[in-house]
C-alpha cells in the first residue's frame, strides 16, 4: 500500500500558486506551465521563459503528448542536459537521459531515419545495462571456478565424511553450470541489439 502511495505521489500534479509573469534582474518572464512537481513530489514548481522570446531553447517547446499529468522539474532538467550534449554533435543526434544522467547517445549515420537514431540511443542504455550485468556474472563465475579448483576444492573441516564433500563439489559444479547458462543468455540478448 505504501509503495502504491509513493508511486501515486509522482503521478499526481502538485499545483502551486505561481504568478503568470515575474521579473528577475530586470528581465520579464512568462509562465509556460505549472509543472507536475518540483525537485520532489510534494514541492510545486512552474516553468517560465523570457517574455521577449529571445534565445529560447527549452522555452519554445511544444508539448506533443502528455503523460503522468505533465512534465516535472526533472523532465525539464533532463531536456536541458540533453541539449548540453547535443549542441556539440556535428549532425542530427539523440540523447536519452535518466534523472539528469545520459544513458544513451547516438548520432545519425548517413541518411539514417531519425527514428533509428532515437532507437540506437535507447538501445545504448540496454547495451550498458546488459554489459554491466555480463561483467558481474563473469566475475561471479570466475570466483566460483577458483573455489571449485577443477573439481578438487579444498576440503572443509566439517567434511570429514567424504560423501558431504562430494555433495558440496556437485553443488559447486551445478552452480557453475547455472552461471555459464546465465552468461550465455545475457550474450544472446546483447547479440539481439543493433550495433
């Protein structure tokens, strides 16, 4: 129940009482919209742009599709950081952000459709996640193999009974086989992702 309440907080709009216009250091700003929430779900926030419309990047955005009751402050910060990356790209590119951190970036290759550039950026995150998982599983396999010691692990003091030792060795062999199968499955998934 508490978990559902937390999820609901992030999906619920936290309206504030923000003015339609404000002046900061002599420059007028107009409110674009109230945000779903600010830094945290219980904090209201609003997005403003220069009233004169000059030098807009994010302030000129047009909402094509809304979800979860509109944008949050984090969504706008993600866009800001993505623009900070993309401005250095020599051709069309896409940056996928997760809470102000890039999780994938791709640049257009030749006459590649923009949808494919976006997909490559999205796939970069999956590739990173699977690659990290593969490295962790390979490290675990290496540790298991060291302990297994080619089927002759060191006998423990509690294994005076040879049958107990053989049982542990069989369990280690099975654990290695499971880990090898896990690694093969991760490699298959990585192989399905486009380069």
